[in-house]
C-alpha cells in the first residue's frame, strides 16, 4: 500500500485502470491435430517491421511468462503486408490468444513513450494505455531530481515491481507452472484475465515511495476522459488524521467522486495499519474499500529436535534438506553473550554461533524481523534461524538461508529442549505447500480496521480479499523475481483481486452502478469458509472477525454475480451524505462542480443507502431507512431474518418484500432498540432478506451509550 505523501514499506508504482473487451482475434490450426497455430492480427499497427515482430514476441512472452519460451515457440512473424505470426502453442494458449480482439471503439486513451518504454513496442491489445505524471511531485519537492540516478524511469515503466504485481493480479493472463521459491506451484491468472489494461503511473520510487496529490488527480482526470470502466488504486494516506472528502488534499476521495459520478467503479486498499481500530483509509462512501485476508494455503515446515520431537513451523525456504546441526539460544550464553535472544537485536559472537541454528524471540509480527535476523545469523557464521513470534499466516521469505517461524508455545518448547541437554541439535526440513481444509482463511493482522475515523456510521472496509503471500508477475528489474514472478503481501495485493471481480461484474451487468456492484459484493460475501468454519481475524489475541475487520466478509465472486437485491446509490445520495456530515455548502459545491444547497433539515447519516448498518451511539432507540432494488426474478418474495446485536431489539417494517413487474424498488424501516443503558463497545449482528434462493445479508454494528443526562440544578 503506497502512501501518497510519505514512507510506506509496501510500494505501488502504478494507478491501474482496465477495460473489458468483447471481440476476438483469428487463431487457426495450421493442420488438423497440429500444435502450430496461425494468429492473424489484421493490418499492421506499425510501419517498422522490427516493431511488428517485437510486438509478436511481447504478446507471446506475456502469454508464456518467459521471453525464451516465446522465442522458441514462434515459427514465422508476418510483418510486411499484414500483422500476425505462426507459433507452436497448446490448445489452451491458443484460446487465450483468441480473447484479445480489436481495441474497443470507446477507448480514447494513448500510450506515452518515455525512458525505456516505447509505445509502439510495449503497448498492445492487452496493455492499451500507459501514461505517467510527475510534474506535481517535482513541483512539491521544489528542486531538480535525477530520477534515473535513483533507479526510476521517467516513463510508465515499472521501476520497482509493485505496479506489475498489482496489474497482473487484477487482469493477468493465464500462465502455467508458476510458483515462487519452490512453493505455491500452479497456474497464475488475474481476477479478470480477459480484461484490457491501462496504466497511470502517479507514484515514484523515491524515499521508499512518494506520490503527489496533484499527480493523482491528473491520473484520475485522464483516466475518466480515456473511457475506463474500473479504477483500482493500491494507494492510501500516510497517517491519521484523514482529510475530509471535500478537502482538496484528499486527491483520492475527490478524484474517485468524479469517477463514480461517471459510472466508473473505484476500488481502493484499506491500508496496512492493523490490527488497531479506526485505522482504515479511503473511507469515502463512494469507494469500494478492501481489507486483506489470508488464503487456505500455507507452507508448513517440519522442525526435528535431537530428542526426536517434531514441531511444525512456517517457512519459504526450499533448499536441500540438511542433517542435524547444533542449536543455540543467545539469551543463555552467560557472560560470553553479546546480545539477548531478541531477534531484532542480535549481535552474535562467531565462536558461539558458527555452524549452528539460532533460536530467537520477538514481539514484532512483521516478517521483516525474520529476514534481518537471518542476515545477522549468517554474518556470524550461523547456518539457520528459528524465530518465535506472535502467531501469523505471513511467512518470511529467507530464500537462500534456512529459516522457520514458530509461535511462542513451540518456541518455548524448543528453548526447554536447548536448556535440557549439553549438545542440542535440530534439523529444519524444506516446506510443503498445504492447501484446503486444514488451512483456514483469516483477516490479516496488518489489514487496517474500522470504524471509520471520519464517519463511524459508514462501514469501512466494505469487503476483504486475499492479500497475503500473493504470487504474481513483477518488473524485470526486481531482484526478488523468480522467472518473472514474486510473492508480496499487503492490502495492495487484496485490492486488485476485488478490482478483477468488479470488472467481471461490470461486464455481466453493464447497467449496474458502482454502488450496486459494492452492494452485491458486501451482501453475498463469505463470513465462514467453505467448510463452515467462522473467519477469524489475526491480532493480539486472535478473535472472530467482525464487520470492522472485513466489511461484509471475504469476496464471493459467484454470489455477487447474482445477489437478488441491491442497495443502490447515485450522486444525489452522496451529496446528501456530505450535507449530513455538515460540510460547508461552498466546499460541497467545489467538489461537485455545481451549486449545492443543503436542506435546513438534512437527512440522517444513518439513512445513507449502504448495504450495512452502523450505529456508533445508540442511547434508547433509532429508526433508519433503506431501499432495495430487485435484480433477480421479476416476481419475488423476500422475508426478513434478523440476527440482532447483543443487547438490542431489531424491528423491520415491512417484514416481507413483494416484487412484481410494477414494483422493482421497495423501502423499509429498521428500528433498533437498546435493551441496556450503559456505555459499551460494539456488538454485531445482521439483517438478511431471503427468497429461499438468495440470502441478502447486511452486517449490523451497534455501540450502545448512556442516555443523555439533563442538568436538574437551579
């Protein structure tokens, strides 16, 4: 997640936009039962024959994930009278090439050449747009800056890898036999592999990542004009407090308002400041805000002690399995110790560590600690490290150095063994890839949590998606790359997963508004995994996930495609929200570009037509209104099911919704009554409309408060 104005560990180089396509190119067999396919691309797009051939190579490289494989597969390049090529392909590869037809006629964008990026060579029918914006950044720093010397490209080219990773997660084509460091082997593809992609580079690889608000707004401005359908931004503000949605310094809120008003869905990351409450970013109600979850995939490694006891840790190190070697805990080194056993503070004596595996403990959950501990141990001549830390599904990538992470319980058991024998030994086995029932998905510890610090009544985040140890493509200059792929973690990685789903929903339901798409995602999301196990949230301690952790839940693409009912909104609803927030009319008018006069008695912010209900201060009772639109069968009857938050009574009127050809939208009222008069934390429940086929679930979050006291003194 890139911070627009300051340092962030995880970086995003591009603001990504992509379009769906609907026409195919011609792909034919050379002979029956042959593996040679002819790909006909029509008239030449370039006058220079070499550029035509290069575009063919690039297309095959994108398909196969390897430049050498692309060169080996091509038989002919047709580049003079027309454009096309013959190549040795599998049937599935040929099918993938046939998704990319003519660029949609509504596309008005361009490819902008620059440093090591040639539009004629690098743009094609997949990457149909590329722009870069740096003037705002240069104006803010107020001095000339040699970006090339800093490892940047003054072009749309990705200098760091994060933008490529995000774009391939959103819209990457199928690539078989992909893994990272020997684990997670499978077929890689983006959420919407048949989507077009346009890239708008607004952040720069300087001081670990900087973005200027002016450049972000310019990216929005051009993307809206270019004709995009979906915007995905793995960018968030650097710190609290957040700017209001009408403050010109929140470029994402302002730019996304105008995008959404044009029917463009905007998907943004929630931020990486979890598990603490009120840390969620990108909280405007017109944005789809994404939290990060783990997957049902893990990399367990077996740790065997000299007493034949075995424990399971986590690791991404796939070197050869070694034999038993010495095990050392620096906190027990007595007068000869040069450090404690704290992983982030290791200063080791070579004579005590050389040839041994080091055990250490840390209270810091980030995998960076494991990486730095491995560097310290290696520098002292050690041959491996075991890090005991808070339980987490994020595993350190030690790559060329044996490492394993364990929780405190296992770490303590290993320490007891070290202290019980004169010559403790250990063996760390290479990890396995474990997928399925034995590994449950959780909300990642780092994922920022609600409630919103701007408007607690607006539930944020909206939805969660996989964002931990995601394997996707990376830049050619990324030193962590393995055959063009790397593994990254963050809400930056979760955001394009949802953007891919949004693109598919946009293609399936082109008449749906961004709010309708957000509603479909929220009301159909998973709150339990496929085996019926409730989703937990990592933290200290672990707990059952609630709406402030994951919004509606973890995204369910198939469910969102057919949600039954949607909670829709348009620009008028968003203006009503801004008025309910009591922002100045002049500020709202500047945002909308039109004069706005808020009514003297504004609607309650609780009446914003969200697919959720959040009441931050319930004293006695409150009544709010929602409006649903039927997008299922024309004649439908929905009954309400209420799971009230603890200590509340929830009444819905009417309790039955009857839809027919003349009735497509129905409003209903929800009254929530506090059953106890005390100040407490949030309690959670849900409101579900069901027709026996669809369960349209809205999360409820309620915090009760003491009734207002009146001063009776004279």
